[in-house]
C-alpha cells in the first residue's frame, strides 16, 4: 500500500471507530509523522515541463542528466531525480542513431568455378576417438565437385608443415 492509501486508512479508523492517532497508525503500520504529512502542490511543474521539452527539442542528443545541468545553469534549482521523472513522463528519450554504413572494399563475391580442379579448399578439422584421444584431420576438397581429394589424419598435424613456404 502507498503512504497515501495508509493515510486514508488512518483517517477512516479515527473517524468511524474513534481510534486515537497513535493506535490507528499502529494498526495500519505507518509512522505518525507520515500520517500527518501533507504534500505541497508543485506550482512550477508546468513551467519546468515546458522548459524541459524546449531544451530536449533544441538538443535531441542530450539525456536527462545533461538537461538537468542546463536547467541548473539557467538558475532553476531542481533535483536530478525530479528531472528524470518529468523527462520520462514527457516521453522524452535520446533518439537512437542509425547504423553507420561501412564502405565495402569492392571485392564483391568470389567467382564460382565452372568445372572440376579450378578451385580447391583446404581445412583443418578436429575430433576425438571413443576413449578420448584427440585426432586432427587435414582435408583438401574440390569446390566444384565437392569431392575430397586428400584427407590426412594424425594425432598431431602441425600447421606449418602444410603451408607452401
């Protein structure tokens, strides 16, 4: 329950059942100072909301923290939490930037082979035997026919042994 609802409950207990303030607060579970609290209406809130909207329109990349700094510089004494609450209630948010398009290097797609033995692909693969020992495979595949031209299997295949250095 909110403090406002609890205050109302204390008021009902006191008026309908004649409870003392101390007893009504104990039953409801609210402090006596909280029960006596009277909120003050915020007179300057419409002006603050308007100024916040204006600043957000001028500077769309600023969030509520930077707008709070601008308000403080103008001489408006306001809590940052209040600025955040108003910022959210007004539906203001920093606009998401669009993704930056990265320039392509112009290579385009690779030309696909039109017949066998025009393009080969090589790859190292790894697997494990049933008892856990690791094995490595070196495979050479024809890209056009998808035929495995060579497969070398061993427990250790160092990479530098296969390069054409």
